[in-house]
């Protein structure tokens, strides 16, 4: 274990050295002599580059569970450039992990204020707000995330927004979940959520359509088998319901869902 940690730390420091070299090379004139930044824009670029080095280092420490060291690196990054978007974003992730929620919210807000195209920060802020019960506020940040056409995880933002809004506004939640599926029709969590929502709304045929799509592309799991069983019972399809029931009890006998069925049979 010590050898692995030492190796990882060495890689982090190597990465840091390389980044410093890149920044240093960027400051050289074509003649090979050092060139001092002449404009405010050039100064900001160099300052942000230095902050980014420490932010990336902090994230590396976070991934290795060295949270105190990560915080030191991120504090340095923000001291260099207080409004640097990525530095604030990574600090927000750290504060969230440490359950220091007001600090996390502050740094998420700063990250997005500094760069509205920081879609990962907007997505994670939306997720964070949803987790602390602020679903209505979360919607705004998922929308910011997907507004960037270069963001490659738009379907996940739509899905998280739908999941978050499900208990607040089912109609709006459905719109978001369908947008997620329009991008990725095989997005299993979105299919399951829509199947559950339609079942709860007693739209059993629609619920069946979504659960069948899900079961066609994934291995059956206890939750999907139980829902499929409940849907078929509600549609008075006793034979199909029995097939799902048998599969659940046979393949997942120790699951919570299987126990629930056996309890209901008593």
C-alpha cells in the first residue's frame, strides 16, 4: 500500500513539474528570452495557468483520499486566482465530500459565475442541490449545463433533472427524462424512472412499454422485475406476471424485492 501511495504521489509531482515547464515555456519569446506579460489579458492567462496547476494537483490528492493535502493545494490555487472557475469547482467538490455544504454552494456558485460554459460544474451543482433537497433551484443549473453545445454529458443532466423533479413536478420531470432518451435511447435509469412514474400515475400500458424497453437492453434486476410484475398484475396479465415473479424469486431469492413478494403472499 505504501509503495502504491508513493508511486501515485511521485506521478502527481511529475505532473506538476511538467505543467510548470509548460507555463514557463509559454512565457518565452521566440528569441528564447523571457517575455514579461504586457497586457492585463496576458497576466490573467498566466495567473489562471498557475491556479490550474494547483487545482489539478488538488484533484489528484482528492482521488487518492488525501483530503487535507488536497485542500491545501486548492487553497493555494484560489489564493493565486480567487475567481478561477476550475479551482472553485474542485474546491466545491471537496467541500461537498467533507459535508461542508455552505462552502460547497459558495464555490459552485463562483465557478459558474466565472465561466457559464463550465458545464461539469453546473451539472454537479445541480446534482448537489438535488441531494440537499433543493430540486427547484437544481433545475436552473442542469439547464445551464445543457446550454453548452460542447457538453458531452447532456443526457445525464437531463436525466438528473428529471429524477430530481419527479417528486416536485411529474410533468416537467417527464419532459426532461424524454429529452435524455432522445439523446441516448438506451439510458437505463431514465427508462426505469419513467416506468415507475407511469406506474404510479396508473398509466400501466405506458409503464409496460418503458419497462420492456429496459429489460430488452439490460440484465434483469430485482427492482425492474418487481416493477414488471406489479405492472402485469395491474393489467390483469396473470400469466406474464407469474413469469416475472418466478424469475425474481429464483434468481434473486435474498433480495428485498423477493422478500416483499413472499411477505405479501402470507
